C-alpha cells in the first residue's frame, strides 16, 4: 500500500489516522512521535527526499526500514504524477542490498505502463533513475522469473493503472505466498476489500499458487479507472 499524495507535497489528508488508511506500510515504519499531525508530510519529505529540483527528485533508499517499499512507492507516485526520480542506497538495510529480481520487475512493469525511461534497473543495482511518460491502460503480463512476490509487483502498478483513464488487466507470474511479503489471500480478503472501500474498482483472481523456491504462480487483476474523487 502507498501514500496517495503527490511528490510535490500536495496531499489528501493531514492526520495520521487518515494517512494510515491510505498507507499503513509507509506510515507504520515512521516514528509516531515525529510523523504526526499537520506537519507529517513536511517532516517526512525533509527526511526522505534529499534534493528536489524542477527536473528530478532524489530519494535516499536507506531511509526508515531501508527496504523495497520505498522503491515501490516511488515508482507508483512517479507514474501518477509524471515526475522523474533518482533512488540511491536501494534496500541498504537488507541482508542482500540492491535490487533483487522482483524489484527489477517492479521497475520494468512500472516503465511498461508509463512508457518510462530507466537507468540502473538490473539485479544488484543500488541506484536507479526513472523518468515516466504518460500512463497507458491496457493488457499487461509480467513474469518475475523467480519465486519473487507477485503481490508486491501488483501493488506497484495497481495505483497508476487505476488513474490511467481506461480499464486494464494485469497477469503476473511468480510467487503467490512468500515470506516477508503479503500473500495472495491477504490481497483478496484484506487489501482488495479496503481498496474498494476507498472507491477503487478491481477484480482479483489466482490462477495457480506459487511457492519458494520454484514460483510459477499466477495472479490476475482487472482494474477499472477511477478519478481523484475516489480518495477521501
């Protein structure tokens, strides 16, 4: 899940409870005593965003938990706002820092739906540049190639495609039930339910399950377009 605000600071809500409804993952790893109240957005951006110009936003990937969520959130918001970014120190606090196969698939999937130009999107890379174009609804198929999490790849492209102006279908091949990642049934029975309550329209289906180390699972999503009114 991610914070539905723009990278230039425009936001839908100030309060932590409302923010948490949109972004439980990102908000939960922030210290409550600091990221609370009307200043939450300015405080977060001052720590997370190292430098911002008219051309590119630079983000330190070692911030907070220093994991892959910063990458997925940055990709989704970049696609929605059409703002390019540079992310460095990717997954710096993980046992195996840098991009893993599922993370590179997140980057290439986000690039596919937004006609983006990328640099550094390879396994092991600790830095990427991402410059999106216009979002394109359509039928997409992404094969992670390993047992990497299909659910996290879906969460990366779901939000941009919901605002792409047309209906899309997404098929993802990989792991459906992974350690340290939401499983498909969580997406279906929890995440998807809350997305619909927020006004998003989606259908989820698991064609087959995939487990570590072989993967080979397949999930499908149909995403219908919504407008800004979908966000409270």
